[in-house]
């Protein structure tokens, strides 16, 4: 696999199999669960010099061990404390700091933390909140119409974009609101309502929870019925591709330069989002990952990886998988993790 993708070896470490392993700002972070040695600790490793830092202590319960790592900045790990409804940071000197404690009742179960300049964006089960990191003051909030709610969200450039699904009891239907907030101007710039539509929350390992993506200055909004493209500046619908014929339960997909890559019942397809037309397809191939110029697929029996040229759809390599029951290849922040312990780029 490494040879087929022209990868450069970086390092091998069994710690990379930890449940909260991520690569943030070219820094490896994760949490050691202690299932074998009864030790629990966070670790931070620079990719540039592979220096390994262990952050531990006698009282492991003080660490937010049930929370994924959301960000790493200036030597600090950032977490959303789901149970405590706060944000916490943990630095390399083992200092644990609580943020926004006076807003615990307002936040009510923090799901995710996103940083932008001197601000922290908090998504929770009740709404979306923007705080000043230094003063810990609440700058802006959006309370969901229905509590509890949890849609897709992301900081796209200087814009915070998120979704909420709302039930219409009179019409007996649902709709989705897509909201955009300008983090520089500190004001809401647009709201787009997608009628008769339910947000499809895309979940994938090594990807931020409920992550919403952009492509060519457009927000990509996958819904239960279709994939929408919204202009990031105005919120206008630039395109809509019905999932009919392509949608399956929890599809893995990638959108890049106006093209959608996914599979439909083990047929890998590339679709032009502007026209809705199929550009190419590869039968007996299931989408797995997307890396640089290639779509990484697998055969239905999980015995082979297929390296597919993203432009032409041509299969450039067919590589035997060492284990036909599990996938041992993942893309993590533009890096490649093989066998859950060897890192390449």
C-alpha cells in the first residue's frame, strides 16, 4: 500500500491505536486507556522531531478521559466536557483548567469545541455558543428550536455554519435550518431552510464529530434525501443531488472540486455535483478513503484494496489485504495510518 501511494514512512507506535488518536497541527495526540498496564494518560508527539510527551498524574479521574480531543494549540489540549457542560484544557505541565463554568446550565452537555482566533465555538445539545477565550464571556448564542438537537457543524474559514432539524407538527413533516455566523463581524449572515429534509450526520473515525465541510466556497450539506451545495456568502442553493440510486445507510463519501465520490451497493461512482451526471464508475468496489489523487476502495469480500485514479476512475493497483475482516488503512489529517500503528505521508 505504501509503495502504491508513494508514501514516506514517518513512525511506528502502538499508541496510535488509542481511541482518541488524532493529528492536529502536525502534532499527534491521543489517550492511553490502560487496558493492559492499568495506566491512563494523554500523550502529545511532534511529527517534526517525534518527541513524545506523556501527561499523567496520580488522580486519573481528573482527566476528561471520556471526551475526545477537539483541538491542540500552544501546548494545550482542548476538550468538550460532555457530562460537566464545560470546556477544559490540559497543558504539558499537567495543569487542568475549566472554562465557562458559570454557563454550565446554559450549555447543557458540550459535544464539541472549535477554535477560531481568540474565540471558542461550543456545540451542545441545546444550541451553539461563541465565547471569548480570554474573558470567558459569551459573545453569541443560538438556541435550538427543539431541545435536544445535534446537527452538523464546522468553522469554514471565518464562518461558523451549523444545522438543526425541526419538526412541523401541523404539516407532519420536518425541515432543516442551516445557519451561518460570521466570526469576524460577529453577526449572523444568513439562514437557509431545507424543507422536508432531515440532516444526515456523517460519522467517521479520525474526523471531528458531526463535521460539516466546504468545497470551492460552498457548504456541503448532506441530508436524508439529497446532498445540497450552499453558497457560503449568501446561503443560496447552488445545487442539489438526490441520493436516489446512491444513498445507503451511513455512506462514506468525499466532495472535492465539485465532484462527489461514494459507492452504491459496491459500485464506486464519481458524480458531477453541478450536473448530477455520473463521470465514471467502478463495479465491485466500495468507497473507503480519499487520499491526494486516489480513491481507496475495497472489494466486496474485503480481500483486496483498490487504488483508483480520482480523475479517470482507472484502477491503478489491486493490493491484497492482510486481514479480510477488518480495515487497516485510514487517512488522518492528510497522513496515512496503516495497521493502526504505522504512520506515513
